RNA sequence: GCGCCCGUAGCUCAGCUGGAUAGAGCGUCGGACUUCGAAUCCGCAGGUCGCAGGUUCGAAUCCUGCCGGGCGUACCA
C-alpha cells in the first residue's frame, strides 16, 4: 500500500505543479509538497484515498473545489496511463479510487510469501535499542502494575524488532535495600526453617508472606525498624550469615517471579542486579566531581545543580559516601552502554518517576555521554480499581498469579459451558492462552501514558473488543480451513494462489479487507515510531471485526465456483496470518481451536 | 505553591504530527442459529469532545487561561 500511495502522491504532486505553471503562471517550486498528505475518506463510497487541497488555495489564489476540478482532469489522464485508477472530486478534496488489480493480487501474494514476516517494516533498520522493563523487587510477588509494565515492555520490544531494530531486553532486579531486609528479618524471627516446598507455596509468594508478616509485627514491635536497618548494615558489611539468608530468599523470590514471566511469555536478554550495580555509579559521580560537573557540600555529600534547566539540586552521594537510587541508575546506564553499545535506551517505568528520569538523563548528558540524548522514559499510567487505587495496606493489590488463575478458571468454564472440551486437546493449556490473550489485550488497549481502570469482573469479559474475540476469529478461519482440507480442497499457498484473484474477490467487503491487510506494515511502523502497542490493538480489532462481518454474509466454502472457494480461502488465510502476526506483537497467543 | 500528565456516550476506552457527518466495546432495547463454530453477526437509542478565549479556509487534535482529577516536588526506591 505504501508503494501505491507513494506513486499516487508523486503523480498528483507533479500534476499540481504543472497546473500551477500552466494555468496560474507560477513557478512550480512554489508548490510545497509537504502539504500534500494522503488520508482516507470518511466513507467507502467516496473512494479509497483522499487528498485535501485546501492548503493550496492561498498560493494558487483559487477556491479548493476549483483546484480539485482542474487537478482531477489532469490526474485522471496521467493515472490512466499508469493504470493506477481514477480520481474524482468532492468539494476541496481529490478522492482516488484504486485499480483493484494493482492491489489485490500483489497484496495477497505478499502476505503468503512473507508469512510470519509479513508486516515487517524497515524504518528502524540497524538501530540498536535497549528496552528496560519489569524491574521487580525481591520481597514480594508480581502484581497487576507489573503486568502492565511487562506487557508494555515485551510488546514494545517486539514491535521495535519488527520495525527492523536490534533489540536487547533488560531487567533490573531490585534485590537490595531495607525492604528486602524486612522480609529476611521476619523469616529469621518467625520462619522456623520453613521452605516453599515444606509449605507448598509458590516461592515468591512464600517470601512475600514474610514481608506481610513483618508489617504486622512492626505495628506491635517498636524495635522492628531498627532491627531491619541493622540487618541492612550487616548485609552491606558482608556478614556471611546475613548474606546466606539473603541469597536464599532472593533465590526463592526470583525463581517464583521467573515462573510468572514464563507463564506470561515475557523474557529478557540480560538481567542486571542492583546488588551488583549499586556501587557502580559512585566512581562516575566522583569523576564528575573532579571535573567540576558536580559539587560537594560541607558535610561531604555530592550534588548536581540543575536549576539552570528548571530542575532542582539533587543529591548524588550521601554524606556517608553511599549511593542512592539515582546514583545507581547512572552507573547502570553506563555499564549497559559498555556491555552493548546502543543508539537508544527505553525505560518502561511508571509515570510517578517522570521527574527521576528527567534528572537522570540530564546528569548523564552533563557527564558528556553523547548517547544520553537518546534515552527515553516510556512512562505509563497507574492501574486503578473501580473502587480506587490499589493499596497494599488495605490488601487491595491484585496479585498477578491469582489474577491469571482466576482468568484461567473463567476460560475453562466458558469452554465447558459451550461443550467444547472434546474439540480441544488441552483444556487447561487452551484456557491459559485465552486468559493471557484477555489480559494482555486489555492492558495494551489503553494508551500507555494514561491511567487505567481495571475491573476484574466486567473488563475481562471474553466478548466484544477483547483478546479472545481475536483468538476466536482465528479459530473460526482455522476451522474453515480444516473443513476445506477435509473436502479435498487444496489450500492456497504462496506457490499456488488462484488466478484472477481480483476478479474472484469482487465483493465490497473483500476489497475493504485487502486494503486493511495491505496497510499492516505501515501500522507496524507507526506503532514503533510512537512506541505504542495501542496502534496494533486498534488495527487488529478492526481487521477481525471486518472479517467477522464478511464471513457471516459471504460463504467461503459454498462460493459459486471452485476457483472462488479457493480465492476466498486465500483471503481468509491471509487475514488469519495478519491477525496472528499482529497478536504476536501484543503477546496475545494464537489459537487454532478454542 | 511549583512541575508533569489526564479530562471524548451511563461505564471502560480509541481517535490527538489539524481535514469531510467524532468511533468501538460493555450496558439498555430489538432482530439472526435444520446453512463454513452464536466467545459471532445485524439494528435502535445514547455526545456542548471539562469550560472560556485564541490561531486557522478548517480544531476533539495546536496555543493561553480557568475548573476537575492523578503523580511528583526525600541524603526512599
């Protein structure tokens, strides 16, 4: 589609310049091509593409409808020569109608030929991008907020890759600090040698339970906090007993969290640990201090003054010389660029840290790293509940594993209520894929920067604009294909597409679908540019909806001729391929049956 | 106080690098299963795009102010 749009645009622009020269005595250079944008008419019957001509009224000193009329005549003559299609006017618009032969066959052939690769764009070819996301604490299991983060990070990474970028997904495990010591302290005090195995508890939940236990204990034990801080000191001093306990509990926490990653299809190319990087920023800060980028206060603390760019003065090293969160992020960024020199690094982190990243990026720039200009904070909004914010103190935090279990149960009962258990080979596995589809689609449907409301009861229905709806559309197409094969129809493939596809697919819905398929690579490029999976969710839903309406109205296997059956089958398979490719980008599993 | 973000149908959300009559799902109401799977399809109703100005041939989209909400403004992370 991109190619066809480009040809039309070139053609129209040339004719517009000619028109300006011949009819208006203007230098063609005065026609600014930047104003010539191709859009889509509001209604199908108006045409396939639209070009508003209003911007040229001023330079041509004529009314847009008149310009459109003059231009239309010329464009039609030129387009006919290239067999591109026809143009017509509607007010100040020049509307274009494409020659269907030029799109239908090439577009479907391309989908079949490229298969899983169809839609790949090249807009980011060669760009090395680091995407940091998830970044869990090792004192409790993942919750709904992490799920949004993970879905975004994973999806954006896949989208960037599909747009040609070389992507390295990284995680930063927050495995140090006083909050970690709190669950350690509670375990040491109350654990009595219990293990996740002995309790039959998922290991990260096991650790989280002790963090909760600490909070309860803290309420009645005034000395609790002091003990936690003391434990942190012992850890920093490398006390063997403390370090052993820390290693053990971190292992439990991380093992459990990794189980959840595996369950949700999330993965990383490199994992960083704060316990290993938290001192790394120190040296960089001290170097910066020597070079006069930072300054030292009387008490020994080191500061950066960002007031000249309307930020504050921030502490980079405490008066006792220890690192802060910001310090460690400086070190981590530098280390990552050293490990794998990147052009861009994207941090997927909640919007509450907007200020933090402004400061971080400014500091790195002041330290003279030229790559610092290409750091980007992909900020996303809070996930709230219908009752309001999630609060750990009130126990309203939605646990990731429990949510997935709940969704799985719902999917199982949906399948059994339709008496479809016998149709699918793996009930639990299928339910799990439906659950994931529902969850990820839901989380990615809202633009990242916006807060969202998560209603567990209503919002994760499997009907309507949902992940399972998309999976269902694919399952239906798969079902049609199975029926065709059973009937001895040779399924269309890249090597054996029916002749005269354009002639056989003459229905208005078929034309609409082909146009939607053809535009997918542009959708990918747009999603990549905007770092926005919502572009994909919106697109794939519209495609599935269009196909659902189509196959209800137009029979595939009972078409008028065997050739037409194969043509419609080819279209259906192409639609399934594109939906599947799009689903992969938003981490929604594809299903043949459900 | 200051800074950043958000405000679109009863609810949840698209649309925002300006373009034709603002879209979807849920919910309400009404239709379609002896016919490729009804997790589906078709239809009705539902809007001062928070308010007020401004820029423009044209504003949900850009600018300013105000109102409402969120987040931040730690030698926490």
